[in-house]
């Protein structure tokens, strides 16, 4: 059984998007509803926070340490961590659609692939879209009729893109052309609903060095690892009911950091002293891969 630890003392309303910075050797992560991005230093075991004027759905690394590209509400902004300042980069979606940006990640060519969703999941509205934004700020829509976009992961070795709509309970895969960014040959990678022995729904995900996909099984109290052929390789039970996204970090990228959200009444784990919304670390026997930085210049 892997060792699972609480990281830091910050408890999020809706923790998401952990990202390890290999040059800074720190972990960035966010609280969507708390409108904040945190930076955890495992050496000093301290957390710094930058409050934002809106809800960050996700963010990516850039070519400059301490500078992030943040998907906030309907726009992308450069965040200078030391100065605490935001500079607008590009608008992604018309605010009149009443959606907000959510899960996203850079593809291997450095495009920011990010989705939007209605801000109230309980409304069950399928009003979101999936977008691709290149380094010049060109915005292209890839998909519409999206509920909750999640599990955006790329496997360049196999020429694949993974992606999920949490409402559908399904992780899909496409053939992904790195040069053009086009997707083709959509197929089901894993359907949580069709596998009763795998509890939960697909939320955020990441890839390890073996090409296996790690899925945060939200409402399922676990991390689930899938092999490239879509079979369950292992399940790691967690002390929170609603893990939201994993990310590999640490000096050798062999620690999985996992964000979580406040699941309300189903979080009976609170009596065990692990608050919902806690950031966790899980020591595993595999390594992750470095995140691709955004292809546009942050200066």
C-alpha cells in the first residue's frame, strides 16, 4: 500500500490543476471557487498564495519560471507570480454564454487545449465547448455540447489524446496529429458506467512514463491507473471522496499530488481528520513525465 500524506495546511473549496514545475521544484495548484493559485515548496514545506479576481479553471507552465498562463472565467491571462500581476492574453469564449473555463493542458506542440462548462454542475447543463489556443493567440473550437470537460491528457509516443466529459462518465481517446492538432478516430477508452467494480467518475488525469493514464475517480475515493489498452491496472484508495486531479512531481517525478473538493455530506472521512479539499501526496513506484510549456512567449 503506497504511503499517502496530507500536503501543507491549505484546504480548498474546489482544489484542481496540480502542476509540478521542474525548474522551480515546486507544485502549483488552484482553488477554483476560492479564486486562488497556491505554490507549495516541498523543501521548506511552505505554501504561498495569489488571490485572483475570478475563478481559475486551469493553468499551464510557460517559458519563464514564475509565470503562468491562467484560464480564468472566459479569458487567458499571464500571471507573474512574484509581482502578483495579471496581463490579459486572449478571450476564449463569449461571456454571454455564461460558461467558465475548466480543465486544460498543453499538447506536445505547446497549444493550450481547454474546455468550458456551465458553472453549476448540479444544473446538468451541457453548454460547454473545447478549444485549442496556439502561441499566437489563435482560438479554434474543437467540440461543442460539453458538460464538464476533464481528463485532458496527451500521449505523443502513441499519437493519442485522451479527454472526458464527467457527465458522460467516459474517457475517450483520439488519434492526435501533433503538427496540425487535428483529432480523428474517436473511441471509448474507458466507460466508468459500464464497469460497476470501478467506482466514481472521471475527473482530472495525468500520464506516467509507461504510458498509463491515472484518473482521479471523483465520488469514488480513489486514483485509478489504466494501461494504454484501457484496462484497470490498479486502484489506490484515498481518504477523500472527491479527488479531482493527479499530477506527478518531486525530484524524480515519482510522487503523485492529488487535489480534492468538498463533497458535502458524503465526506464521512472528515471524522478521520482528513478535510475534504485537502492536497494529498502518494508515493508510487512509477515516474511521471514533464508537462509541456505553452508555445507562446510569456514576455
